C-alpha cells in the first residue's frame, strides 16, 4: 500500500531564501509524481507533474525532482516571495486512477 | 467558464437532510474524481469515474452516492450524514483515465454537518 510522507509539516523562511520541500513514498512503482499548491479554503492548483521516466521538471522559480529508486521527490523554490505562502502537497500516481497524497507542508514566507 | 467548477462552495446541513454537490469540468477530460479533505489528514479518494463508468469506490459509506450523467458533470448526493463527514469535498478531472495524467481540481465545497 502506497504511503506518502512530507517533511517538514511546516516551514517559515524570510523572503528571498531558496528552499526545499521533501516528499517520500514507499512504493516505487509509480506512474508519476505531482506537486500541488493549496491556499487556505481553496482547491488545489497543479504546479508540476513528473512522469516516472523523468528526473525533473521546471516551471519558473520551481523545480521538482524525482528519484524513484530512493522513493523521494523534492520541490525547490528559488528566491521565495510572500505570495508563495501556502500548503504544498505532493501526490504519487499509481495504477487504477489512484493518486495518493501526503499531508502537505505549510510554508510561510516572511516579508 | 474554464477549468473545474464546484457548487455550492459552502453547505450547512442537518443529519437528516438530503443535499447534492455539483461539479462541472470544461476541459474535455475523460475522468472525474471526488476527494475528501479533512483537517490534519491526507486527501482521501472517494470515487473515480472514467468515461462515465464508475471505476473506483474507495470503501465510501452508502450515505454518499455519486452520479455521473455525462463526461462533464459529476454529482455527490448526500443523505443522513454524520458530523464527522464535515470536510472539504474536492472534485477533480484528468484527460488520462488510467491515472497517469495531470489532475485538475475545483475550488471545493465546504460541508458542515450539524
């Protein structure tokens, strides 16, 4: 059974700092790994999708990496801004439409 | 309208009420999903519809009844709910019904059961 863990649960950084959010999963037989952002009381916004055959994806200041053999993914945020404050969720995609989510990392970027 | 739209955004109901949540996707996707998000817990997959056929029912109590009349619309019918069913209910869609595709979410329906 796939389990997804995100560490840390919460993170506070000063504006301008580069930061890394971690995601680990127990079953390496995944189709993809997806990172989402969730603002309070809102739905999830897809940030990056890494297919199982890929090692990383980049979008603007965001870079996500995937290491299936070690069961890890990281989300790197460069030059963080207060607008980046949100909960970041990772999810491992497997067979039969199942996307298994972690509990998220709550990020606060202090101005 | 673009993306995935959910209504109502907020719903308060008693334990004996019957209500429905509605989801509509304007992305031309083939698969639609209901997820439940409770405080301090990971998102839980409830139901999956692929090409209007239910392909996943993740041990959800029968007081939750999904309906997918066409590939663009998904409903979640609610009946005799319990206070512990209070949560954010999220609808999502994807182009690839096998699970390998990117998932797009709506804003959610915040449900409170009194």
